[in-house]
C-alpha cells in the first residue's frame, strides 16, 4: 500500500509539471505571435515612411529649376509691343538632375524687392509659359485690355508672361523648323514641354507697360526693375516639385551685366 501511494504521488507530480510546461509553452507562443505582429507592423510602417521620404526627396531635388546664369535684359521694351516702360532680366536655366519632363505652365516665378517708397515689399510674377513672341498683337491681342493668346492656345490673363525659348533665342517649335501648322506667328507651333538635359532661356518682365492689362482690363501691379546697388529675390516654384531661390545683385544696370 505504501509503495502504491508513493507511485501515485510521483505520477501526480509529473502530471502537474507537464500541465505547467504546456501553459508556459502556450504563453510563449502567444507572446511570440504578438511580438511578431508588432515587428511586422513596425517594419511596414518604416518601409512606408522610407518610400514617402524618398519620393518627397526626389520631387524636391529633381523637380526643380537650376539657374545657369542671369543678366540685365532689355530695359526699354522687353515684349516688343511698341509700348516702352517694361524692362526685363534674362534667365538661362535647365531642369535639375533627376527631373522628369514638365510643362512650362508648371513653373512660376516671383521677384520680391523693396518698393519705391521704401516702406515695404513689392512683387512681380509670371509663368514660364506665355506669349511665344512677346508681342502685344499676338493671338487675341490688338487693343488695349484685350487678352493675348499663349503659344499653347490658352489666354494669357496677366499679360506679364513671356515664353521660354531655346538657349539661342529661337522659338521652341515642335518640329524645330517652324513649318507645322498651328498657333503663333507664321504657323509656328509652340512646344510647351521642358526636357531634362536641355538648356533654355526666358525673359522675366520686372514691370508692366501701358499694354500689360489683366483680363479685366486693369493695370498689372508690381515693379521690381533693376536698380543700381539693390538686391532683389527671385523665387522659382515647380508645381508638385521643389523651389529655387536666387539673390539678384545689381552692381550695374547695363544690358548684359551679370546679376547672379
């Protein structure tokens, strides 16, 4: 009887140890499952953040304008419309490395300067997609206040936009020979796409003349004409991309003088 009782006690102890081990084993499996889920979720979150950061960085760095050089441009009649009083500066630029092709209308610019009264800031602005010739009578123009038509067929509502040209000053024609029928003087179709690896040029009007009226027939405000020993701030923004800032230093206002 005594031996049987001892055997029962030993068997009970073994059973208790087995159940306890099973409970611990199940608990470890649950802890491992929870830990794995947390690790997987954290990994996915980090991957998403990394992809978003990479995408944002690519847009910020790649989708922007690189300024090659700038100089004082025509100071009498920049748009050749016959109305004097609209000076300009000339910008030579290219798309930043890694940029995708973009439309000229995706690029806008602003020049900020101290106003004439020296009491605050004044600004002028425009887009890289504008009148392909710069002439007042282009497209729908021809009378004071009448809107002109841009090279892509859209109405230029501010009359401050001059169009991007090839670096040699010629119009960016789709077929590069000017014989394609379309909008523009002489049937020249304007190519509004900016391509990586290409160098372009554009005139930025620093103030408006008598013909530069908006779509409502009101005068365009703003004046940041080149002034000796002044510094103006140029900002170029790409829609969905990055920004470019440049300080314009006027050590001379003679046409052709470098300002960057």
